C-alpha cells in the first residue's frame, strides 16, 4: 500500500517499510534484468512473460512515483552517510527501484525525467561519502550512492538515444534532452564527474576496486550522454555546448585554485577522461583472466570510456543511430570545434601509440582481442576522430593498420545486415583509405582496400526488388542509404592513385548501371539529392577515365547516354557543376583514341 510507506502518515513501522522496499527493489532488479535480456525469440518464454506481468503491476501501482517521493523526502536524509540506519536503507532501496524501473519501463522513465529524478539522484550521489561508503543493501562491491548515479545515467542515456531518434524523424528544434542536460549541469554533474574520473582505484582490495570501477563506469556513460546531447544543441544556438564547456572551465579553474594540481598543468574533464582510457584500455584483457569469482569490470570501463571519448570528440549520435557523414571539410566549424579537435588529437594518440616491439592498440581492439564489446565503441570513436579531426589524424589511424580489421568488420556487417556497423565501417574506409600510401602503410592494407572496393561495387549492383516484386519502402530506403554511402566511399578512394586501377577494373560496370537507373529507381526527398548522387558518381569516373582500358569499358557500358541526358536537360539542372563534369568526361573520351571519338559521333553527343 503506497499510502502506508510513501505518505506522511506512516501506518506501518519503519523497519517493515524497509523490508517491503528491499523486496520490491529485488523484484524490480530481476524484472529489469529479464526484460533487458529480451530477444524476439524470448517473447513467449515463461520467465519473460511473468516479468512483463510483474512490470505491469508495478506500473499500475506507480511504484516509481512512491520511490521518487521517498528519495526526495528530507526525513530520509542523514548527516552521516556511512551509518546503517533504517532511513538510509529505505532511501537506497528506493534508489534501486528507480534504477530498475528506469531501465525497463518507458512509462517510469518519462515520469521520472519530467519530475526531476535526474537532479535529485545526482544531488544524493554528490553527498559526502555516498560513493565511498559500502552499501549494506547490495554488498561491499557497491557504494551506497551507486544506484542513484546509475539511475541518473540511465535516464540521461535514454533521453539521449530516444531524443536523437525522435529529433531526426521530426526535424524539430525543441529538445527535451537538452532540458535534461541543463538540469544535470545545474545539479553539478561536471564537478562530480571530474572528481570521480580523477579518483585513483585501490586495486589491492578487490571489493573496493570493484566498487570504484562501477562508479567510474556509470560516470563515463553519463559523460557520453551529456556530451552527445550537447553536440546536438547546435540547432538551439549551442546552448547545451556553451553551458557544458563553461562548467568544465569553471571546474578546472576551481581545481587549480584549490591547489589540486602541483604542476599547474590544466587537466580538464576531457583530458582526464582520455587519460583514464589510456590507463585502462591496454590492460583491460588482463583482468578478464582473474581467478576471482567476479573479475574486475575493466573491459566494461574501457567500453564506457570509449563511448565518452567518442561524444567528447563531437559525435552526437549514439550507437545504432548513424547520420551520413560526407567529409571532414563538412564538419561544423562552430565555436567549440577547436576543443573537439583537441579531444580528437588526444584520443588518436591513445589508439595509435606504439611501444618498443609492439604495434598500435587500435587494430588489436578491432579484432576483438580485448573484448567483443569494445569493437563498435572503438569504431564510433574512430569515426569521430576522422570527422571532427583533420586529414593528418586520418593518416595516423590508417598507418596504425586499422583498415585491415575494419575491412573484415565491413564484410561481416554486410552479411549479417548490420546496417549501423556497415555504415560506420564504410565511412572509416572512405576517410582513411584515401590517406593510404603504398609502402608506408601496414601490411595488408592495400589488399584489404581492394577487397572492400569489390564489396562496395556489389552493393551498388544490388537489386531493388525482392522475388520479382517491389521492395518495401523502408527496405528500399535502407538500401538507398547503403548505396549512397558506398558510392561516396568509392569517390573518396578514387583520389588515391594506388587504388584507381582496381576501381576502373571492378567498379565501372556497376557504377554506370547504378547511374543509369538512378533517376527512376531512387526516391530521395529532393531532386537536388539525386543530382548530388549523380555528381559523386561522375566525379569517380572522371578520376579514373585516363586509366588504360577504362574508356572502352565505359563506352561499352553506356556512359555516353548518361552524359547526353544530363547535357540535354539544360537549365533544368540545378547543380551546374553536374554539366561541367559531364563535358569534361566527354572531352577525356574524345582525346583518348579514334574509336572512342567515333562512338561519341555515332551516339548523338554532338547534337546534344
């Protein structure tokens, strides 16, 4: 009965309320775990069905509201967080309920986000000793304040991921996630994160180290969300980024003023997080082989650090949401681009640093040697470095040998229909492939790129019908995106002299066929998008047209008919560069040999 243990007039003794709250917390955590492990195959599993039924009961009883009122109540606060009092146990149990409900119930999350649960949870986690004193509810491996920090992090991540999807669909500038970011900043999230990231881990005590690492994991996930939300705030006059970086500057100034750094070197939250990544990632695999019943979660911490670093470098999209990235010249040259470049430089140093007798860490991570869970976060960080860094950083990534495992990842993602991973891998190939130099690149890089070129050619040639019938609109849209990204990558790779022959011999037929069908097979939102795609394809052809045998191959595959159609449109073409490139290609064909000139005359090109 919520009125008896959540209201002012408590009808039951406090100890009874504590036991009831701890029981509900245990059930809620179990329900959250079962639902979190849900797959399409488990929809009819008896355990999952029971968990869903229990969740519906908890939602109907509004357990999340009762728990929120408990942690907001002044009567359950204590001046000494290390004391094990019934009030302290009740508040922690309520925090565990909030953590569990926010992880598996959209109804609960929406209510909690709208009613200040994030600020309240962060305020409690910031209380002296809350993240140091061992929990009497969960055990020595967790601190009393961990559940509140994890609850706030869960809500921020949900606002970030769902907000990104909703805003990309609606195009609205109104951002609930931005409001939540400001709420977190007003609650001292930056100061709390800065202190926790810099705290040393006591490895001599397994339980204490485990507790400290769990805190760092939660705070790094929190940082990935607040930096991701801030990077999306450019539609709102950079309000989020402005507030975030101002808070970081203020925290750094306070730290130096208090004598927190004897060297006087400015180490802000971004630098401290990347230092943590540098201290964690190279040694993460060692802790997975521990003899302890529960190894230290060093791989989980590395994953959280990678996600935080990717957001700090400027990438606004969470894993699973991918915006088509064209070139780092198109990166937002906003007010804070220099700070993102600094973060990219530091992150690139962490991933590509070498030791005597050892190669760079980046390829090792991408092959899954440290942990499979680190592959996609590392891809995301590499993408951020490429997009918000510069061409020199792309070159460093390429020289590390990362393109070899990226090529394998691309092939596997295409075979398993993993569109997000495939898209990120393609963009990495585009950025880093054009920087590859024969002789100075890692062994196997050029061969890998040639195999990728063949794969991208096959993507361009994929049919847009299924079993003889038209493809579903959503499937057609997804395929269109894959072809567009593949074409963009091929255009970038065509600038590399070492790869032009491979493109000329393997891609031309599929590329010309793709351009021929572009006008009536694609359903882009605007006509200019079609012209942009056509221009990318023609630029690719323009770069390789002087390769021996490429001219004859293009003539045989019908390139001239495409050029004629573009030129005959005259003023209907909005992008005039499209006609200029078409004429330049025709000029190159005319200058190649007598037979090609004859083809041009017979095709009616001169009339057009």
